[in-house]
C-alpha cells in the first residue's frame, strides 16, 4: 500500500528534498557572497580612514618639517602614535631609514624594502612617483597568529615650499623626500566580521529550516494527499469499484486529473454496462436462434387449434372472445420470435444484380392483404428507367415489408396512403459516404458508439480550448457538418484536437483550412486514406482525397412516405436503436434495427424525415455498384 512505502521513495519527500537542497545551495552562495562583500566594505572603510589619518599627520607636521623642528616632529608623531586606534606612525627617508617613529626603538633602523609594501615603490629599482591607494596599503600580522594590522604608506613629495626653504637639504630634482607609514589595528574590524558571519550563518540555517517546513507542509497538502487519494482510487477501481470518485475541489492540474479520473471511471462504468448489454444481446441472439424451432412449433400448434376452435364456436360469444385473445397473443408472440431471429441473423448480404422496382412490388404484394384490412393503400411511383443494383433481394424485400407494416401502424385504423417512389441519382461522395473507421497516428480507434449523430456512431476527438477540456463528436457522414461540441468553443480561439486514448495531436502542422485559414485536423480511415477537416467551430470543410478521387457514384433512391401520425423530434435520433419502440406494447423495437443493419451492409444510407401530424418519410439510398 501507499502508506507502507518508505519515506525516501515518496514523491513528496523527493520534491521537498530537491527544493531544500536547491535552497541550501542558493542561501549558502548568498551567505558567502554577503560575508565577503561585508568584509571588503569594512576593510575599504578602514583604508579610507587610514588614508585620511596619514594626510592629517602630514598636514600636522608640515610646518615643523619646513622649519626642521625635529623635536617637535618627534613629539607630535609620538603623541599621535599612542592613540588607541593607531598601532604605529613612522617616517622613512628615501633610503629606507626610519627617521621618526612612535616607537623610539625603530629610529635610525633600515626597513626591508622587499617587505611591508616597500617593494611597491622600489619594484623597478627606483622610486615610483605616484601610487594608487590600494597599492599603498597592506594587511599583515605583526606576530604569527596575532591580530591583523592594516598599514598605509603616504609618499612625502618635494613641494616648492620644501626646496625654497632656507633649511632645505634636498635638491629640486628629487621628487620623493620620504614616506609616512601609518599602521592601524584590525581587531575591532575582525570582530565585526566574525559577528556578521555568525548572523549570516544563523539567518541561513533559520531560513533553510523555515523553508523546509513550509515546503514540506505545502507539498504534503498539495501533492502528497491528492496523490494518495488518486492511488487509493486507482486501487479501488482496479478492484472493481467503478462507483468510487475523487473530490473535485481544485482548479490546478491535480484537480484536472481528478476530473479526468472521475470521467474515466464513469466511461468505464458505462462501458461495462454496454458490454453487459452486448453480452445480453449476444446471448439473446444465441437463445433466439437455438430455441426458434422449439418455440415456433408449439406456437404454430396453438395458433392452428385456436383458429380452428374459433371457427367452430361461432355460436358461443364468450368462448370466442377468449379464443380471439389466444389467437392475437399467439400471433404477437410469433412476430416477436421472428423479429428476434431477424435481428440475430443479420448476415453478409449475397448480392446479385436485381431490379429494385420488382423487389418493392413483391414486398407490397406480400403485405397487400394486411394493409387492406387497415384501409391502407400503396401508391407506387417507380421510375422504370432506374438501373439494376447489386443487392441481396431477399434482405431488401424484408426491408420494404417492415417499412410498409410500420407505415400502416402509424396510419392506424382510419386508413391512409403509403407512397413509395424510386429514382436514379448521381451523387458526389460528400454527404453520402460514412466514416466507419477512424484511427489516430498510434492506431487507437476514434469511433464512439455511445454518442450517435442521426443514428450513426460519431467520431470522438479530445478538444482543449481557452482552458476548457472535453470532447468533440464529428458527424460520421463525410462533409455533412453538424458536429456536437462537448465544451464551449469560441470560433475565434485556437482549439487543440487530439486522440482521447493517447493524447496524440491530430492537428496537421503547416496546414490551414482553405475556407477560413484555421488549423486542420486529420485522422486515418483505413483502407480509404486520410480524412481532413477544419478545427474551427462553424466551418464544416472536410476533405477525403481518396474517396473524392472516385468521383460521382450512381445510386438508387427509394422513398417510403406515409400520411400517418408522424414521429416526435425527440424520438428520431433513437428509432434505429435495438429495443426502442414508439408503439408501446405493440412493437418489439427490433424492426428498424434490422432495416438499419441490412442497409448498412449494402453500403447504403437511410434517413428519416418526419413531423407529428404530417407523416413520415424514410429515404433509402443504395449504390448501384457494390
């Protein structure tokens, strides 16, 4: 189970760990950079202070140096050099000898020119006249392991006031007379740097801990819990509980996943019911085929003897009423069994060239007596010039018998007329060719038997537009339009179409609709090639190149019209479904299903036009060539 998995294998733990590791690296880099920047800032501030101090010393001793007041100079340097913030002050001549110093023990000594930044002035073997401040400062330790010290040298230049003074001892050509060296202790600066380092480290650790807790909480709430619910739901569905759903309380991707999961389980539940229904239909077909003779024989015997008794009991009205009920119900039972057999025995038609008009006439002759009892007349308006067609004559005769009987039932006992007509047509493939197979690039079927358009299975595409996601159901009749959109679609917005199974895109790159310029979708309809269409709502452009290449086809059109009660619009999309009947107890709901199957097996089409009170017209179109 999900709850029994180790912590390190959980998605939430891995995500939290990745975020915290990223934060640790980022904050560490920031902390190190901040400490270095702070240290450089403090040191630069001390350098500026030391430079200002050295300038102040030069200014304070300038008058005494011009007057060669050595005692006063020594006293000033000693007094200033013993300030708490100053480590040492000394003045060296151009040869490197210390002539003044706050440390009396250094006076008269020579300094090492290769140490203490002296090499900056003497690196080329002669004194450099001008140096930048960063080249005049150095940081060193007076003793190993001791506190750091900052030293700054300030050259004493031979100004005009020097070589014009009465006591001058240097020629005018000498540029640098000596060097003022000031050193300052960095103990307080180092203390501040260490305090700043501690603060930054404490802040970094606190930030990492706080961020880890916040991320762990959010990941647990936004990722772990929904994923656990999803895993538990999938396990329950895998166990057969297709009624289990996930709460759809979120608007993000996980919420979309929950909605998709619930939609999937709903579809699976419907598919299971349909499969169960299909199994029932298959079992019914096998049952009907198996018991046909066993049922028909007793029914024939019952009908024969009850009819015989009905004739012999003309003088017994009460008994005749009972016998009439037996005869009527026996006939109805036999019709039900016959309809079940017709539905179960839909087979591949054995096509031969036949005269359609002759088939219609034979069918009318078969039911002529039955229609006459209901005062229904058949008016034939058959075109004698229609070509013969490749059809199964017996199956087609069954189609017209069923249509005539249905028309008679719609007319009722008041009587009326059934008009049957025939004509030859030459039609382009648009509007008459049905897309019976549709596949995505990965060979998943796109045909949806649940959603039907004009009684035909639709082509289902997954659609996404402007944040909405759902399905679009295409009319399977090529070029007819009238597609059903399961989501709101703005015809000005771009719509993405893909396979409902694998989400493979069905949009054609670099292809535009020749009518409106919108993106073009495409899917395979084996073995007849690629079907293309416009993705924009309201534009019904389609192209089926391989079918279009066949050109116009010859058809025989047959219309069966009655002046009966008509069919309500709500019933029209369902009349070809098995066991759907508008006759109540009088019908089995299988007659039109049988008709549909026969016409479809002949690669023809059947269409219904009807209005309540104005009658009904069934329009059949059968191809002349198979």
